[in-house]
C-alpha cells in the first residue's frame, strides 16, 4: 500500500497546473500568430488630429471671405470673387482628402508564416520581418538596406478572421488602422 504525502501532492499539482497553463498560453499564442498570416487590405484610418484638421479646414473653406467687403477680401486673399476662390480651394481640399484615402485603401500587408511581411503602399514595396508578441505588440523590422533594420511597433487591438486593427503611436498622437483579409 502507498501512502501519499500532502507535501508531494502540492508540488506535483503546481507542476501540472503550471505545465497546463504554459501549454494553453503557447497554444493560444500560436493560434493568434496563425490568425495574422495572410493578405490584409487597409480599409480605414482613424486619427483625431487628422480628422480635426479636415474639419477645421472645411470650416475655413465654408466661411472664407463671407464677412468681408470686396476691398478687404482683395487685401486679405488677393481676390474679390470669394465664391470662385472657395470653389477652387474646395477642389484642392477634396483632391488631397481623396489622395489620402487612396493611400489608405491601397495599403496591403502580406504576413508570411516564415516571419516575413511584404508591405505595399500605393505600389511601393517594403520588406520586413514580423513578430507578434504575447503582449499583442506587432514588431516590424525593415529589411531594406537604407533603413538599417529600423523596427516599428504597433499594438494589435483586434484580430479576428475578418478584422485586424492596429494602433500606431507617435509622440502624443496615435492612429488606428483597420485591415480586412483578402476576399472578405
């Protein structure tokens, strides 16, 4: 007959529970990394500073010269026909916004299982090594010679089979970019 001691059972339980926890974390981390492999198309950029700039610029366009007489408008803006000036500024503003939106929607990232990522920005290709840590930080190390292996870090705030959302920080500002997988 075997007698079990509590002193043996407790460390054994800790070892079993610790091992189980380790394997669960490793399993979920691997699945998380597998979930990012594939081709992702950018669909939306959120940045409060950029959004605020666009709102303020539109307000400026909508109100420029409305309170001035022709002499004041000529002195301030070099024009007396403010409707034409507003229309010209609006066309340029809309063109700039459309150019930014094209940049967003033409951004494609391909994550390969071997740890390589290929980033296409309006047809310009960049090659990086990628790693997704357990801390949900996606690290991209640029492999182009002129960049000398610079690393950027994005926080993955959402990763599902239909959405990848990354948060990019710079100084006190941040952007969120939403990607959808190819074909979805």
